C-alpha cells in the first residue's frame, strides 16, 4: 500500500524546523530530505530514519526494519512519535548532521 500525500505533508510540517525539508516520490513511496540530504523514507505509511549512532542514542530503545525489500535496516519511528513535533524535528536534524553531504554530480 502506497503512502498518502497527506502523510508526507504531515511529516514535513512536523519536521519543518529541522532545516529545508522536501519529499521526492521514489518507486511509489517517498524519500525525505533535510537540507539536500536524504534522511528518511516513508513506505507503506511508515517512517524509516537513516540509521546513525547519534539517532540510535537519541531514540534509546529503537526498532529497526527494512523500508522496502532488499534495503538495509532503518530506524522505524512509530506513528505516535510523529505527534511530538520537537522530538521528531530534533531526530531529523541530528540525523542530517550525522550524514555526509551528497556527492556532486
């Protein structure tokens, strides 16, 4: 089941304080970008954050899952956590900071 545009809009609104947040449709699902870095996927209505040690430390008791078949495990963020604007914004921000800048084409 594909993720809805309203789900993407809600997550982008909740995390708008992390930086410049954008979403790109990918294979029927969405990639989420913060300041040009891909930080998450939304697949089947679920939010998957790129794993980093700072994100794992921040979450504490985290759960990993694959956003799509053949993917590496990502950090699965439960829907009730989306409600906490400050928490989710901070998670996206520290994830983006921990990731390398995208390679120039």
